C-alpha cells in the first residue's frame, strides 16, 4: 500500500496540483467549437501536445488526467504522452468512468457507469503508465434533489471503483461533483455536500478502501450560479472548510477541487482563501480542467504558430493556482506578464 500513499502525497506536493485534460469526445468537441476548430484526432493530439510540452509546467503541476484516446497518443517527437509526462516528473492519470447516465426510476438524476470490465481496463492503464485514476459522479441540486437513492447509488459505485483501483496499484481520485447550476443558497449547497460526503465515506470504509491512498475531488460549496446575492470569496472558503472538517477524514492526504464552471480568477481566489486560513488536516489543491485551460485554448485557437502563446497562458494559470495551493496568491498577480 505504501506506493499508493506515496503517489497520493506526491500529487498534492506543496504548491502543486493536477491538470484535468481528460475531456471525453463530446466535451472536447464543445471546447473546440468555442474556438471554431474541428474536433479531429489530430487536433485533439496537437492541443494536448501543446499543454503537455509546456516548459516549466512541472513546477506547479504534479499530475495530468488523460482520456483513453490521449494515453495512447504521442507528442510531436513520437514520445508517448505518459512517457513525456513522466520524464518531467509529472504523474500520468486516467479517467476510467464511462459517464453519468440516467438513473433508473429517478427523474432528473444520474448514476455513473463503467464498473463492468474495470479490473481489466485498470491493468492495461497501469501498463500504459497510469498511476492514478478519476471517476466522476454528478448530482443536481433542487428543492428535492439529490435523492438519497442517487446519493447512495453513486457512493456505492465510487467505492467499488476505488477498491478496484487500489487492487491495481492505482490511486483513485473520488469525484462527487454537485453541479452548481440553479438558484440554491450556499446553506443548501453545504447541506447537500455534507450528505454526499457522508454516504461516500461510509461506502469507502465499508468497501475496505485505504483512505491514505485516495484523493477527494469535490466541488467547492457555492451559491447556485443563478442565485441572487451570491456568496463572496471568504464565505465560500468558510462554508467549504466547515463542510470538509465535518465529513472528510484526516487520513485523506489531499482534497483537489474541480473548477466546475467558476471563472478562472474565482477558482484561484477561492482556493487561496482556504489555504490562507491553514494549515488544515489535508492538503487543499486543484484538479482543474476549464480553470487551467480556458485562456490557453483561446490563445492557441488551433493555430500552429500560436503554440507558444497557448503555453504561456497555461503556464501563467498553473503558476497562479500553484501559489493559491500554498495560500500565496494575490489578485495583482493576474496582471503579471505571462512569461514562459
Ligand atoms: P473542471 O475543472 O472544468 O470542472 O474539470 C475538472 C474535471 O475533471 C471534471 O470532471
């Protein structure tokens, strides 16, 4: 088990966090649509090549989550992506869930699929270099949802996934993402997050998962995106910490947040505010997709002559989030020139 502990700790090394670059075919198409380029295998490879070859990214990035297609692709010089990342001291990871599907007899709710054949898929991903994995469950907030049924069905699946990962020598990142669309108050967001975490840690315990060899990837506790009087940075930090202090065991080495549609600057400021009031029992860092990639995607725009501009934008965001992971970010840093 100690290798799992080492990997989990390395992923939340001081001032470092994770790049989530595991967008599924549908999601990456949406991202490419936003810059008007076609989602071909070659364009997807070129985009990930730009991110992964960014000079110095390893100063702030401990691991990268890949998608099934990406873990099999290579950089422009022919080096397989997992090998390229390893050579920079970045740990390759892999998304292994097969998506959130409608939960039977539960209107408006989902359960994440992908357990069938997972043992065999994990064995292959391990040979391809993956040392950690991700499984994402999603929940919606309304006055009545999520149901207990949805909360426990997803917790059960997350724990089955986590146990299989540990058996395969792979650190499971458990990701219960409560979607923040809607008008809910931050108090309601806090209440729902507590229920979801209580079920998750009950199932992980029952299914014999060693928490020291896991990481939690949650949403922050926020007011709904369409709520009036949305909570500010300090309030978000307070409610989020209050929730985790109540529900996340200290044996968990790290909590790596998803950005979930927050603006880049909000995602960084919220993380920083939580770390500024530390130390806490677990490391608090990031596993951002959009909040690390959005400016890089825009700067690149699918153009070969804009690779360096894209890399500068990605490096800059990684640096600011690395600072936030140590509580050392200041909004003025947003205006620094993004130099690679
Ligand atoms: P976002 O940071 O864009 O939410 O993506 C993180 C992720 O991996 C969601 O599963």
